[in-house]
């Protein structure tokens, strides 16, 4: 199990900055995540998973989750940028009370998504199925967290 470093490490390195909470940008990201999630479900219901869409489904799942994580960060007064920003965002899940297995899975998804985007890796339907299951479970969990943070 490969976990990212502690969130505070990324703050010390300047990858994560403490900023004024940005509710407007967070709401935009939440809406984008919702739209992509609905589109993903429509696509899965009409087409299912095959060799032609496996990578795009995995990338959509990654985007759905990361947009909600970024919304939570923004609502909590954090912003990320630069090298290792995505790793820092995954690290933030520990603060949101995700367990090590969930964090490790998303960290692996981050690496696999990068392999698709930057190295042309083709992933398989079995992995995509696990990613979809993980996304559906954690989409709802992250939605509840962002709602809770917004109400503070």
C-alpha cells in the first residue's frame, strides 16, 4: 500500500497554500462533478464498459472524485498548485477521515490516470469496474463532506 505523505508536508513545501475559502469556485467544482457523474452513469447504462471506453471512464471517475476533493479543500481554505499538487489533494483525504485503503486506492488511480494521459497506457475492464464501484461509493461520501464543510 503506497500512501502519499502527510498533508502538512505539502503545506511546508508550498504545494498547498492557506487561502481565503472560495465558496463560488467550490460550488462550480461540485456542479462539474455532479454533471460528470450523471454523464458517466448514462454512458454506463447505455453502453457499458468496453475496450473503446475503458480509459475515458477511468479518467472521468478520477475527475469526479478530484473535483469534490478540490471543492472541500477550497471550502476549508486551501489551494494546491505545481508539482505534486494532485498527490497533495489525495493526501487531504486523511483529514477528511478516509481510511488508508481508500487513500491508497485513489493514489493508485491517480498514478494510473497519469499513465493513461502521459504514457498511453491502456487499462482493463476489470480495473475500470473497481474504479467505478469506488467512485460511486466515495462520490456520495465526498458530497456529504462538502455539504458539511459548506455549513460551517
